[in-house]
């Protein structure tokens, strides 16, 4: 193994009497350089004794908060406190007074259970978003210090973490966003206006998860030199020592993935080794760097360090006292000595200077490159360019029948020229998902300014990387694509996308759900949407303090959306997937029919700032039906074909089956049965319409209803009721040409007509 | 890099004029030894010219079948044909006359899109399950040759593959099952009765997927020496050359994972290199081996080899003609020369001998170890031991309130002594999921006979490995566990579990779904369940030919099943997960309330042979309510508390919220409102009851209904209708103690009572 190694390892036995190793030093604080890549990593003018105190302050804030909450994870913060101190007070370019400063270094706590690590650091570094009182209400209702870091709750938290392995993928996305914007906007003869590092701490759990291997393989391929990951190698996970399930050579694996790897033997005490490793990492500009940092989980706890006991449970009074004694910590619960606060002012002071310098740099740049700067400013504002939606084409029934995946390609290529933030791609299915923006090349090492991203067969990492790109909050609009069935591989990343932006809660998702729960939801919703009304919610006090995050969320472009994909068979045919995303909070699940609805779906997906959109697209052709429209899509459900007077029966459909409903309605009409056709393209949006509107589309008085969708019936009872029928498929599919499958599974106009008559008869019975 | 390397690489330019390299040889066929691990790898007495023909026969069957279907993937079979020939006709211990022979070597095509590779080989090797006509109906309705290999359709296919990366995980499971049974039953002084290898071919896509890294890390940790994976390193994926997204050093990564790695430079022509590598792999008994085999995708096609064009599309007439010419193939479409069939008889002849020898060995073993042999025989019969279910305890309302995860621990530890096949564990949450069988140690290298498996933080691989263990079809009953939320990480493996066992189709899943689709489903269902009635279904002819696969499917033990987990917050709180699994075909989704229902859930999960069960379990305590029972659970939904006469309102609940419904009913009763309480523990089972039974539990005449479940309302309309109310949560949760969350989100008895009155009023309006 060729990996470089810093320092000597802490012995597990040397826990008690932890002094030594680090020689007290005084080093002049470096002048913060605005060209950050060149900035030296060096300690400010703070004695090692004080650094020790700062490090212990992190440890004890975590210990005390977890004790008070009687719940949480003290072990990680205790072991990683030195890394935390060095990152937040020496290394990272951050401005606590403006957590959203564009050019800040990004930090991701992939080991999200160690949230108190981050909260303690945010507090000590001077973020007003996390007060000492906030630390005291760790994990309590309405606090800004929830169990796992949530970016939409706590200013200074970049991404929401907890589900292991995803944070490092988000970090890859953040670093990719930086590389992209730097390549697009920086000029050789002007100050760099995009120039920051992305740091990430990840643990054994993150390392075991396959998603991290996917993303780190891509990061190595892309050569993201400004990504620096610190692996908290403490050899303990929930089930005990990692030697029961995790004995691979991680350093060698990361070298194989194309990373620069540095080993730090004693992450508990050897500050200089950490500093030197970070400095070295910065010199490696063509590879991401992994710092493999040996630590003791729960460092300082005489009886619980290096055991799983300290991972996810409070230390308790007795062991806390023993730890205080062991680490020589003479301060009370939640007590932070003034010299610790004083030392941490370094972060705020330097951050303010760095931001000021950046603004000055921007002015210099703007003077030289006014056009580029205007584009940059517009982009990072997060506002969409005026009139962008006009680029979306409209269609008539006379237009050629096409698959909606083809329409999707048209939309992406119509939008790419007018949306400078659009960036994305597919998990090795670009030619099938039709996701290439034809005017751009591939985002690759050496050509980061391009916008087609090649994710390889790595769906889960793709989702999480896109989340990171979106959460860079620089106006980039990431999209990603695969076959709809493979959302099963990336579901957690999609859920995190839905969760992590706003936590917006639907007040009226479910008809029949009113009462206190609905009110509560509405109340929370209002509190989030109107942060100016702090009386609405305890959370609002935090929300007021920082600007809304405007990062757009990923539209997920999911083609091959039903058995209509045909011969690939049941392993590739989604059945329950529409239902499963309709059930997911904060996710817009779209299944457009034809060109106008695909345009409408993109219009919604790009416009939405607070929730992700999943667009299910067909492999097979269909017409752009009369009555379909972008405006209709915006309402989620709307009538595309009506009858005179009250209809006898309502036919509801989506996507490729809407045409079947349309044909059935025409046939029924000839038989004297008045059938209305409703496109239910997006249930979530429909539920948000007024009761009046919803009742006008689906009047309760018309109980005869048939829904048609080449997927599970699950959930359709909401709209078709007890008298309704569903034409779809509740079993796995089969391998055969698509038209045969539709016939065999009975998804045909004939079956809709029969079901409509049955339903009608049932209402009269 | 220290990996060993065999042979010289084929040049892409050397496609035309492919003869050479392999010198014709005649080697005496080795006597098949029953101690297979010692069997030498050597070619039978077949000239290299004939081997060439056999290899080309595989290629052209794939080409012709894909051409005929106008759909499929010829590139992989064309590149991997030499590996296929050597495995099926020289290396593997298989008996085509008995595809289910217990001691056969297992083969997994992880690159499942190359299904014609496997079908061609099964046909040539003499499996009656795949005739020439079957190859001609590749990818057609009712054929036994679907687009991707499906174990429940085609005898000789061990596992269903297609979703990339999962096949290699299944292979890890198959190899783990072999290691386990070998350690339990083989004796030093008797013939080995468990002794086979597991082979797997995986491609670039499998390599990129994170799930494969997870499973291969475990395989390395476990030191599964009898797992031999062949990596089809053809450097082409759907989007083109893998250098656009996949440039890592795979060999080095696998070394880091603890594998033995061998490189084969020319997998297209250098048969001896493949043979030598497999022989070497067999000498490495303490590590799995990866053969990194360089091939050309679409080998032999002059214009399409080594391009993505040959990956997933028919070659077409012109290029097929050119390929015929290039490879010197003088035979017609689907024509197999007799000497090829003749050469392939080796497989059947040796297989029959090997099985006969194994039976003889079993007799020798049985004479010496009658007790062990009886246990072995009983186990591999797949039949459950008589009376096993009596081990499940029953509970009364007076019993201590416990979390259902604690009851689950009781069930596992009650069943472990009576179910010799029970094996499983958790993804690093054993202490939280409570899944340890206390009488057993850990399944580890050197102690494979133990039954607690430590999967590490690798949910997706855990699921797929368990699928592999189940599909070993040796009576092992794998279970796996994590927090319910992390089913998002393993969803595809769970779906494959639901798909891959039977393909059983529910005839009556959805009320209101009758008509042709329902009939079709029923028809298919019957065809599968009654393979003796071949007139029912074209598939049945295949089903008749081979015994039903009795591998039990994994019960997934999913704890922390709602916001009831409290402080960990929304990243850890499932909301939509119950709905998402209820929508999944062939999955039994259980949410038991208290001890009796947890026992009932396990009874169903273990009894079910044709579909997997997911059991959602609580972190928080609850009573074992009066009226709850194992018998009730078997019906899926049942009345636990009734009123005299027709009820005014029906309260439906599951899991930890059933007690709230119970309390609400009591309170309503005191106010003169007659409320029935129904436990809806498993919707799928309820739907399978007779209409009469279902109507008796939920009479349509009682339209006033309230459902209560700490999760999404999605889907509940099926049971509560338009007048019903749902008490649950359709938003993301929050971080706070559980009792606070229930209060804040309005999931309380008080809210149920109010909702019941509202619903009642609504029915009267």
C-alpha cells in the first residue's frame, strides 16, 4: 500500500491521561487569501491548550445534550471533535453571519447520527441559528436541533443526512456543482468567483453502504480534486466491532476508485497530522482525497470509549462525571468557557473577511466580464429566467404519435438553451431515456463546464448526487433518469429529495382527512411558507433567521413506465411504482399523456422550488389528445372530454392509457352512455385544488367510475369509490410484445367499456 | 497490482480471421470425482474444433433468437460463449435430467439481459425445459424463454435476474448456504454430502451498482472460497464505452475486498486461460475468486462488435450474414450441428454419474450418521417439521406490555430450536431489531455452521443475499432485518423476492376488479398452482416438467415502524412504507398488534412458500389486546371487538394504533355509539378471504368508518370509502419523543372519537 500516513496511533489503553503528543505551539494566523485554493492550512494564533479546550467543548456539548435528551449519539462527536475544530476554525471558509454565502466551503456530516457534532460546532463558530438553548432542546419538538441534521430546519446545515452513505454522495454532488460553475465562470485573468472546497465526514456505516462506493467511483472518475472526505475510522458500529462484518481494506479500495488516500493514525489527539493531511489533500488537484482517520468512538470516556455502547445512547451521569475527570474538563453542564468562544471567533472574523473579499473579487470580475457576471448572478439568484416556459412547445392531435420519452427529449432540448442551470443525465440509459441535451458535451474531467452527466449504472448515487447539486443552491437544476422500475434502487435518495428541501407539509392531501391532524399540517405548512409570521410555530423563529433555500429539486425522468415496455419482462415492468410515489410525502408524481402534458409536467417540475417531481414516461407511442394542456397539468386532474349535462360515468386515466379512456368514451357515447374523461396526471396537484374545483371535475353524484392505468389499482379507490372499477394490473407483468401484454392483461378499450357498464349497473343496484 | 494474469489480449482489430491461438488438443475426460472440490478442470475428449463449434452454436442461437424476437441482447452471449461452454460442459456439476439435484453447482447470470446465453446453454446441455422451439419463441407471451431469466418459469435457471448487481449478491447467498450446510452436515470421516461451487457471470453494469460492492465485501469477509465470479469485462455499456463513467481499477478493488483476482486477457478465444483460471480459483479455498475476463461484446460481428449497438438490439439480417461469414458458421437459422449436440452430451452423462455418486455417498453417510442424515434429508425436503408452530407462544391482555420488536425476538428464539432452517440477521441493527437467536453464534469464516448472520450496514445486499439463501432451495429459511425506513435501500431485492418465487398472481386482490383482467389473473394463478392441468396455460407445459421450488422466502423483520420511533426524526420515520408494500404484488405486508398477532405474523411468514412477508414492528410498547389471535392474523383482517347488533361505525387499525381504536370504541360505547374494531394486520390475506367473510367483517351497509395507522392514508379509501376518515400522517414526521409526536400529529383516541362522529354524521347527511 502506497498511502501516506501521518502520525502515530492512539492506543486504546492510553485513554486516561490523554495529555501529551501535541506540543503547544503559537503560529501566526495566516492572512486569509481570497484565492482559497492557495490558502495554507495552518492554525491561527491559538495555543494548543486552548485548542484542547475547544475540542473538549465540542465533546461535552454533545455529551450534555444527549444526556439531557436521553437520546442521541455521543460517540461520534467525541471521536471527531479534533477534526471538527480544525475544519470549522482553521480550514473552512465560512461566514457564520451569512450561512448562505455563495462561495463558502461546504461541509456534509454523512454520519448524520452524530448531529450534535455539527450543532456544537455551529454554535461555537458563531452561527446565530444554534444557540445554547437550542442545544438544550436537542431532539425536542419544534427545536432547530433535530435528531439528524436537516438543512431546511437549521441554517448552516447544507444537506439532510441520516440514511447512511448518502451524505458522501451529496458531497460529490456539491463538489461537482463547484467544478461545473468554476469551469463555466472563472477566467484566467480575473479573480475566481467560484472557488470552494467540499468536506465530508463519513463513518464505517457510510463506507459499508453500496451507494457510497457508487458515488466515490464517480468522484474518482471525475477527478474532483476539491472534494476532501474524512473517514472516521473508529471500527465500531451498532453491532459491535466492525471486524464482525467489515474487514476489507478501505484505503486500497479508495485508491482503486481513483482517490488520493492519506492515513492519520491518531485522530483523537494529533491535530498536526490532521492539518498536514488536509494541506496535502489540497495539493492534489486532480483527485478527490480520502483521509482515513483512526479515532476512538467516545474518546475520553474511560469505560465506554471504543465500544458500541457509546454509539447511540446517553453516557449517563456517572460516566459523564468520569469522562469530565478523565479529560480534565472543569466546566458544568452546557458551560462553555469564554476562551473557547474567543478562540472560535476566528471563524467568524475570517469568514466575514473572506466574504468581503469575494464581493470585491466579484466587482473586479464584473468590470472585466459584465455579460458573464450577469449570467452568473442571475443563475445563483435561484430565480428562473423570465419567459423560460415559452420555450415549451404545444401539440395538436394531428401531430405525429410519439412516446412521451420522446416528448421529454424535446422538452429537455427546448429548455436547455433557456435554462442555464439545467444539468443532468441518466444512469447508463441516455439512449433509452433520451436525456441528452444535444447542444452540450459531457461533464467530464477536463470539461466540467459541460452539462450532460454520465452516471453509469449507479441509480442510487445518481439521485443523491443530484440532491447535492440541487442543494448547492446555486441555481443549478439537476435532473436524472433511469427506467421507472429502477426507482427501486434509488428510492431513499428520492425520499431525501422530497424531505430535505422544505419539509413542507400538505394541508389537504387526503379528502376525508380534516380535523386536528389536517389543521396541524396546515399550521406547520403556513409556518414554513410564511416565515414572517413567527407566532405560527416555534420552528418559525429559526426560519425567519435565514433566507429560504431556493435550490430547485430534481425532476426525475423515468421512462419505460409500465408493461408497455414489453419484452424485457417483469423484472423491468413497474406495477406498484406510481402508487408508491403517490404515497410519498412531498413528491409530485406525474404521468403525462402526449406532448402537451409532457410539456406541462416539465413546466411544473422546473417551477417547483420546494419539492421534487417524478415524471413517468412511456416507451410506446400515443397521440396528443384533444383537450390535453399544460394548464390542465398544473391542476393535476382535469376534464379532457366532456358530455352534455351530467355524465353517466367518469373515466379516469393517465399516460398511455388516457387514449384508451378517450376511445372508450367515444364508443360509449355512440351507445348513449355519457362518459366524461378525466386526466389524473398528478394526484398531488389535484388534491391541492379547491374543493369546488375537485367536485366539478369529479362530482360525488356520479358514482359510476372507471380508472385505467397500466399499473396497480392501489390507491385508485380514492377516486373511483366502492362502485368503481379499475382497469390495470395488480400482478407482475410478463415478457412479450407490448400490444400482446395489453390484450392479455385486459387493458383495452373493450374492457373499459364493459367496466363502465358494470359500474353504472352497480350504482343502480 | 499483484493479480495473476492468463493469456494474451484479443485485439479489437483481430476480429476477422478469428482462428488461431487455441491449439487443438485431446485430453482424456477426467473421471468425475464425487469430492468435487478436488476435481480437476480439464476439457473432455472433444477437439478444439468442436469446442469452437459449440461456442459458435451458443453465439448463433443467441443471434437468431434475438433476430426472431426483434428484441433482446445478443452482445453478451456472443462475448461470453467460451465461458459458457467451459462452465456448462467442462466445469460444472449439473444433471440436466434433474435440474433440482441438490448437490449441483449453482450458476447465476447476474448480467440477466444476456438471457439467451443461458437459454442456449440449457438447451445445448440437454435440459428438456428449453427446446429449440422454446428458443424460437424467445420473449413471446407464454414462452419459457422470457426477456430475463426467471427461476419460476425455466427449469435450470436458479435465480431471477435483470436488475443489475443483484445476481452476484444472490450468488453470495447461494455460496453462503453451501458453506453453512457443508459445515453443519459434512463429516471428516464420511463422503461430503454438501459440496458444490457457485459460479456467476457479471458485467460492467453489475460492477457499477453499489449493491455488488456490498455483497462482495461480505463475501470477502466471509471468505467464501467456493464462490467463483467471472467478470465479463467488455468495456461497453448502454451509453457506449465504459470510459465515460467507469474508470476505476476493478481488480484492485476486489483485492481490497478480500478476493483472489485472476485476469484473463482473451476471453474470446483463449479457452485454456479460462480453464486454468477456474482451476486456480478452486485451489484458493479461503477467498472468493474474481476472474476478470476481457471479452469483446458481440464477438464475431465484423461491424458491431465492441460497440454499444450490439448490446441490446438485434443484429439484423445483413450483419448476421456478415457474422456467419466472419466466424465461418455454415449453418442455418436455429440450426445446431449434430456434433455440437454430441459434444454437449458430456454434461448430461457426467451429471447423471455425479448425481448417482452423490446418492451413493448419501447412503454411506447415512449408514454412519443416521441422525444427521435424517435431519439433512428433512431439511432439504423443504417441508417444515411437524408441529413447529406449537412453539409460538400466546398472550393475554394481562401480559406485560411490550414492543412488537420484543415479541419478534421471542418468536425468533421460540422458532429457532424447532426450525432447523432458520438463519438470518440484521444490517448492523441486531441490538435494535432484536434479531439474534441466542442459542447460536455468528455465521463467520471458520464457523459457518452458526446461524446469526452479520450483514453490516448493507441493506440491499442483505435482501439479495437472503434471496440467494432461499433460492438455494435447501430448506433454509432466511430472515433479515433493519429499520422499516431502510426498506427504501433494499426495495428492489424485496421486489425480486416477491417476483422470483412463483409468479403467483392474485385472483382477487382488488375488490371491484373483476372482468377479464381478474379472470386472466385467476387463470394464470390456477395454471401455476395446478401444473397438472396443462390445458390451462401454455406456461404449464414447462411447469409440469419440473418440481415446484419449495424455497421459503425471507420474512423481513422491520422494526421502528412509524413516527413511534421518536427522536431520530423524519429521516428515520416511515410514512408511506406500509402503502408502498401493500401495493407491491405478491408481498405480504404485516403490521401486527401485540404478542398474539406477532406470533400469527411469524406463523404466516414461515408457512408461506410462495411469497415473502414483511413484518413491521414497533419500537414502543403496546398491550396484547383481547380478541387478537394467530387465527385472526391468518385471515388478514378480523373483528377484535364487536357490538351487539349492527355497529354504527367501524374502527380499523393496525399495529401500535389498534389499542387507540380499541380505547376509542370503549369510549364511544359509553356515549351510546356502537363501534366495531377491526384489526387489518395484513390486507393481502384479507383480500383472499371469501366475499362473504369480508362483507361480514366490513359490511357495506356500515359506511361510517375510521382507519387509524401512524402512516400514510394512501390506500385506506379501499376500506373506509368516501364517508370514512383516516387518522394517520401524510407528511414527514419530526424529531421528538414518540408520545409528543402522537399528540402533535393528532393520532390519539380523542381524534379517533371525533372522526368517528364526523364520519357517522357524513353518512346521515
